[in-house]
């Protein structure tokens, strides 16, 4: 199979360049974007993600403000902080890094963020807008997957797309976005029977199960496009995805690697959302 490795690093760099130029144009019009990033607690992975988000903001010319709150922060205190940021006119985007400590109700926090500043696209209003075809903020990782497909000239319309994983952040919005692109969409999850039979129908398979190297060659139709949303460390401490890349790659027409596939797209799309927050 003549396979093609989708270069998420390169495509995300293009998007960041576009955002950077647009941010300059907006500044000339007197408009500037600023992102407030809230991190609660000491989760090491979250710290890395937040650092990378701030770095990307700096690169594209979006101001970032960082609020690093202790693990013991109460739900009330966090709601108070969000309320302040909602009211602050010079803050145009708000992001609360997930997961939150278990004593804080994530859903309550997500709902407290003003939908107009919800650059993660997690607020029910934005989720609802996506599902009925209205404009609004879209969750960055699935939005990034669509960009990867489009910019790699992979047709979506009319194709069998199978999304494995039904999280609010990835699986569900991913299915909605593929539907919006006129794909035939199937969502699978941990209770799906005969998963292999379903995934073997996929022209485009989106792997978002959160299990390292879960998808082996026997899940893949010959010549499929495989998009790997997972990120893990394998037994050798190397980064890997939900797909067993080495085994699967030769059966695909295109595939995303880990690292360097979907990962960098999430932050690029976040930058795009931050800029969209100030555009009319
Ligand atoms: N945790 C894992 N992914 C995300 C994301 O896209 N946004 C936020 N806020 N938290 C996350």
C-alpha cells in the first residue's frame, strides 16, 4: 500500500503562521486577543500542556495570563475566579485545564465559563451550536483532525467514518464534525459488540480509546485513513498512540504518527479559536 504519513507538525505550523498574521491584522484594527489559562493542582501532564499553550500564545501574538491555583482550591473559589474573568473585558478567552481535582465538579466549571470566551468549545451552548449547525467554538482536537484531513486533500464527504471513543472532548464532537462534512458516521465505544467488524468498514478510522497500541492490523480495512488521537508511553517509555503504528502503517493509505500527528493540531486550533473570539 502506498501510504502517506500525515505531518501534523507541519500543518499545525502553517495554521499558527496564519493565526499570527491575522492577529497582527486585528491589532492594526485595535483588537487584541488574550487567553486566561487556569491550572488547578500539580498534574505533571497538565503542566506541560499549559506551558505549551502559553508558548503558542506568545508565538502567535496572543497575550496569555496564567492562574496556577493550589490543589486545595475549592469549587467555590474556582467559580469566583471564572466569574471575575468573565467580567474582565480585556480577557477574551478562558481555558480551565482538565482534569480538575476530584472535589471539583468539572461540568459545573465548564458551564460557568462565558460561552463567548469558551475557546475550548466545551460549554453546552457551543456543543449545542455545533450539533445544529450554528457557528460557535469547536473543541480543538476534533477540529484539528478535520483540518488535518482537509489540508492533506483527503475527501470526507460520503465516506464511512468510524469514531472509536465517545468522550465529550473528542469522540462526540468528532462525530458531529464528520457529519457536518457529509460523512457516514459510526460511533463505537467500550460496549460495542464486534468492534473489529465495524472498524474494518471504515474508510476513515478515528482512534480515540485512550489505550496504547490498541488498534492492530486486524482492525483496519486495507487502504483506510487512520487518525490516532491517543498519546501514551509504551513499555520502553517511548511516546505511542492508540494505534500500533508499526503494524498498521503498511495497510493504510494515510496515517497520523504519534508524536507529530494530531497532538500539535490541538494547540494550533486553540490559537485559532482565541483569535475567533475577537473577530466579528
Ligand atoms: N485536557 C485534555 N485536553 C484538554 C483540552 O483540550 N482542553 C482543556 N482545557 N483541558 C484538556
